[in-house]
């Protein structure tokens, strides 16, 4: 692991366990086994570091969509997305904790948020195509995304409390979400 990766890894760990305001850059440097000057070579301040982590997580989340096969039915693509994104965050619990803690924070810049939206672009296209084909309800895309995102978020919160949740529960949540948005 190079120094930048060590810094990011330490920051992610400390920010999600101690909180943003309780995590000084000096604690991140100490945990990463590096000096303050090294951190500032990569990240001029904590806000830049936090935004970098946010965009990096969204980039990794985008990889979930690379598995999309647009030749599949809309419902199948929706199911694949829903399950894949939940499994992504279950497999990366520190990513979920970070996003949960900072998603609505003013620390995340508009530029970072715009980059983050790119991670869900294929899903937005799927919703749009589903609406066009009268498979998904004719509701604004932003509202559909908010609803589906809320279902994913609620499941992840529940899972973080009850990690031994059965796979059937995920499928049930996915099915209920699909039933709510389908035409």
C-alpha cells in the first residue's frame, strides 16, 4: 500500500468510527504512519480529503453498473442493480458508514456531488427507458431515484443492525421496491 492509499484507508477508518469533527488530520497521519507534511502533499486540508474519498467511493460504486446488460429486460436489470448495489455496500461497510455520515454534509462540494451522480447514470438511463416503455411509472426520474435509493439505504441500515439477515430478505425488499415503481 502506498502512502496515499494508507492515508485514505486511515482517514476512512477514523472518520467512520470517530466522526468528521473528532478526527484531526494529525490522527490520520499517525494512524497512516506518515507525517503531516506527507498528508498535505496529497490533500491540502481535511475537506479535500473527504471529498476525494467520496468521489473514490462513487467511482467504485460505478463499477457495479459495468455488469449491466442492456439486452436484458428492464425488470432483470433493475433486480441486478438493486442487489448489486446493496451487496457492494455490504461488502464495503466502511464505505456505507462514510456515505451515511457525509452524504448530506455541506463538506461534500457540488463538484464532488456532480461526479457522484455519474455513478448512477446507467441506472438513471434504465429508469428512463423503463418509463419510455411504460414498464416503470411515469414519475420524475429524480423522485424514482430518491425512492429506490431510500429502499437501498433502509435495507443497509437494517442489515448493519442485523448482519445475519437472510438473502431472502434482500430479495423481498427488492421485489417490494420493484412492485412500487412498476407500471
